[in-house]
C-alpha cells in the first residue's frame, strides 16, 4: 500500500495508494486556504471557550462570557419594553374617550391593539375580526352592546356573561319554545313576523299573528319596532346582520332555545393599557361609533353605567335560562 | 505509456505549484502615453474625490448633494435625476451601459480600461509614484529591497507605508460621502458621532486600498480580476494590442554587436527598457499576454530609445494582429482611427446608445404620481346592517415631486359605490377622496368602499389625479367582493 513515489510527469509525490492503477498526487494545499483553515480552528477554540458549546452529561458548558439565547431574548424584550415605555405611560394616562384627540397616540394604540388582537382574540373573532356564526363580526356597524371606544373598553374589561364579574355584560333570552312559553305554531308566527322586519319575508297572516306575540313577549328587550336595545345586548332584528343566522330555521331555533355567547372578562388577564389598545383597534376596524352625546336619548345609558344587572334586564322574564 | 524514453527527466528543483511574486520596480518614464495616463489619473481621482462635495439645489424638501445614494430614505440622486427604489431599472440600465461601454472600448481600443482607467491601475500607479518619491527609482528601490533590515530601511518603509495608509484612508473615507450629506457626515465623522457603518466602511475600504494598491498590485490583474479573462474572449484580430514588432526587432542585439555586424541584427537593442518601465513586470517581447494591461509605457520607453539610437519609432506600438501580419508582409498598416469603424464597434455603440436613449426617454416621460391598491382579503367583504357591502383597501399615493401636492382618488365604474376614510368618516362617504401628499413621499391610506345591497362582485378602477397644473393621473385596477358572487 504505502508505495509513495515521485510522479515523473509532475515531479510531485503521490499519496501512496492505488486504485485500479489510479494514483493520487499529494499536492500541497494552497497557502491561503491552509491559513484560513488554521484561522478557523483558532476561532473555533476561542468561540467554544467564550460561548456555550460542549454538551456535557447534564448540561452544556456555559462559556466564559455567560451568554445564553434566553438571556439575549430577555435583553431584547426589555429593550423593546423600554422603547415603548413612554407610549405605554401616555396610554395609561389618557382616558379612552380622549384618545382620538391625539392622533399619534391613537395610531400607536391601534398598532398595539392589532398585535394583542392576534394573540388573544383571533381564536373566536378570526384573524380579520370578521367573526363567524355566533361570534360577532367586529368590522361592521352593528354592535350588540355599543360601539364607541368607552363601551368597547367596558365590554372587553368585564366580558360577556362572565359569572363572578359584577359588571359583566349579561342578559338571557328566555327559551320561548323549549320552556313552553310559546307553542311551536306561535314560534313559527313570531319567526314570520321577525323575518318581515328586515324584508326577508313578505307580510302574511302568520306574520300578523306573530306581531301580537312579538309585542307581548319580545318588544321589552328588542323594542317595539324590533330595533334591539343595547342595554340588554338585544340585537336589532330589522337589519341585514344575523349573529346566529338569518334563515327561518335559524330564527325558529333561536326563539325556541336561544344561544348565548360569552366572552372572557379580559380585565383580569390583560393590562388596562392592552385593553385600551384593543378597544382602539376594534374601534378602528371601520364600524367604530362616536361616543354618545350627553344629551342623547334616554335609551342610551351613560357609558359608565352600562353594566346592567340581569334582574332589570329580564323583568318579564321567565325562568333564567342556563347561560352558555 | 511506460516507454522509459518518454519519461520526463526529473529536474533538480521539485516543480512547485506556488510561484513567489517577483516585486516590480518600474522605472520612471516620460512620453505621450505617460502624459495621457497622468491626465486620466488626475481626472479619475478628481471625479472620485470631488463628486460628493458638489451641491445641487433641489428645493427645501430634498437633499442638496449632487450625487447621493440615500439608502436610509431609499433615493438615488444624480444631479437633476432622482430615482426611487421601484425605478431601480434606471440604475440597472446604467450598469448595463457601463458593461456594454466596456465591450465597446475593448473592441475599439483593446484593454484601454485596464491600462488607464481601472481603479486598480490608477491607485497602483499612484502608489508606485509614492515608491519612487520615497525610495528612488528602479535601481534604488531594488537595492533597498535587497538590503538587510536596518534602521534606515525600517524608517523608509514606515514612512512609505504611512503615506500609503494616508492615501488609502482618503480613498476609503471618500466613499462614505456618496451615501450621506458630505459636510454633515464629515463633521460627524471627526467628532465620533457618525453611524458605526461609516467607520466600518471606511476601515474596510482603507485596508483594501492599502493591500490591493500597496502590495498586491499587478497580482490583482493577473490572478484575481475576471475582466482580463473575459477580454481574452472579446479581443479579435482587429483589436489594438501593445505589440512588439518582432519582425522588425529580431534578432535583437546590443548597439555594439549591431555596429560590428551590420545587417545581421534587428532594431531591438535589447536594452530592457520596456521591461524596466512595465508596471506589471512583464516582457512585452514575449508577445501578447494576460499580464499586459496595455498601459503603453513600454511604447514610451522604446520610442525614446529608438530616437536616441536614430531608428524609427514604433518598434513597440499599438497594432492589431491583422496589421501585424500585413506589416510583416511589407504592407502599410491600417490607420487606427479607421479601425474603430467596423461592424462590431458600431453594433456595440448602437446598443449602448440605444439603451441610453431609452433611459433618457423613460426619464423624460415618467409620471411623478403613482397609485397602488391592496385589497383586504380577510375578510373579503363586510355586510353592513343596512344590507350594503363594504370592502376595505389600502391605497398608497405616491408623490415624486419635490413639493407637497393635493391628490384626489376617485372610483371609476362601480355604480352606486361611495368611499370613506378614517379622516372623512362614514357620514361623508363620496365618490372621491382628497389628500395632501407630502413632498417626495408615499402616503398610505385606508379606503372603505361601500356598494348598495345586491351589487355583484366586479372589477373597477381607482384613479389618482394630482390637483395641480400638471394634472397627472394614474389608474389602478381593483376588485370588489360581495356576497352576491360574480
């Protein structure tokens, strides 16, 4: 094997191996390459001393510089927080009603809210905040509990139908069909009437019968004209937006055995500033409303007093339904 | 194969793949090509060092530096031209022109770029003059090179390298002024408040200039640069080369020999002056070679010797391969000017000029407004409580003029549609929206387009118009989605 010799043609030593008559020249490495290689080795030794490198039995070597990726992330996060501190402090200071007066702060709040939305809200409301059946679309101009900044903030803080939160948004529609308040034909009549409100069905004898039933059973929350009442989170039945679907079957199902959506009370989970930013973001999606004027109709409750106890919301009502 | 007679005899020294560099100590020479080289060197260096300091008034909204590559704001200013990132094809066009320009020059006058204008040549030339200034001419430098290291040699070397370093620093330092306002950056640079990248760039370019110009020199041309290899493929029998006219010079012999044996020797007196002045250290008499950058200093040297010995000039001269054959056969060579006019050079020139004219045309006719539209896809549409349907779009209004402009966005097509934005509010929805776009900026805005219930999904257009005397417009296609489907 070790048959090193000088190759005549090139005057270079061979490596001494032969494969079927093919031999290899022991050509020296180019110097620049060799020195780069040595340089890399030196660097690697220095690096593995200074930085975490070698796996040991229980944990790796730590490196003399004490660098960790976790520590690096922590440092980056702290730096980010420090960068935002001023904006966050300003947001904490300003009451949400006054936020639109500072467009720059508003923009910052919307941007921050968009980020927080992606973490906390998209699970139900969707990435585009368009919701789905049973989960409201936040882009449109239809609001169950109100769409001005302050009201949205209250809804976010206290959630919807959250037991244990005294100010939570809550109401319960009676299960008219299931509990026997209305007979199935009566439920059909009410559905006929409700569907005429938005022009989905034409006036009919059934609808006429339903009108009377509606005034007796439904108008207290949904209003005599079916326009809804935000105080109770009672939806407007005369518009094009249906949270639980707008077909006859959907309406009949809802009157028979209604569904009640819930939302966490984010006040216990997120900081007030984050909630403020979320409210600003949701308000900015294209459906946000102006805060009600002080001289607004009495029907609109003052923003601070929107928390309506269930007892007043369902005076006429009927056995409390299991909350969903 | 194993015929012992065919075995190449083993030489005493083992053959090595490594060739140690032979340092070049080129002699001072004067002549018409040397003077041309001086002129081009001064022009090149002056252009490089002065350009960033030229001021150019663009009004209050734009920088007043004539040539500025503003990476932070993504603008490229060149005198009256301002290029935005999306117009980078102008820069690409200029680079293509530079490339074809090199082809043109190469096919017309050979490796003139290498010989005169290439930065490597210019700075090497400059550094070789520093060598001459500090250490003396060829022989003195050779002696110093051979001399053992002692205080005198160390002092000289340190002085020379300091000057190298100073020139390198001026070279590397000047580069950064192309990327920021030069006077401001200079002040920041010396007070230590400039961006770290400015110092890093200066350091890197100082060191590359120091090493490439001070030490590597002709090795860059011979081993590192791809351009000579490309040129090898581009040169043809009609390209001008620096040619030693061997049919006239050979056999070479000293003056004494020639006097003793008249008629037996050629014009070359074997004085080696052509080798002595060569900045890349080659012997041109060996024929065309990759080490020859056609700087023509050997022509200057040989012409002087021919003059002193009373022989006609041009033993070494610019000549084409074709003319060499003609001259060998005793025919007169083609005039050099005539060489330039041939199909290849004309074709290159036409392509080069065509691209230039096209760029100028595009520059002259480009519109200084632009509208881009990005539709929200999640959700594709939003049903409103009154049954109407809303789509959201992000519009980008671009104002490429150096002054603020009022612009109007309007909906084209889409009957019954209105739009609004955060600043106008839902209640003021209309067919048009107006915005003032700041000078030289792109403004992003959200537009909510609302169509009546029952409108089918369809295409329409946004139209942007500047409300000034120019009335520039730009129209962009968009689509509206509704639950009504197609």
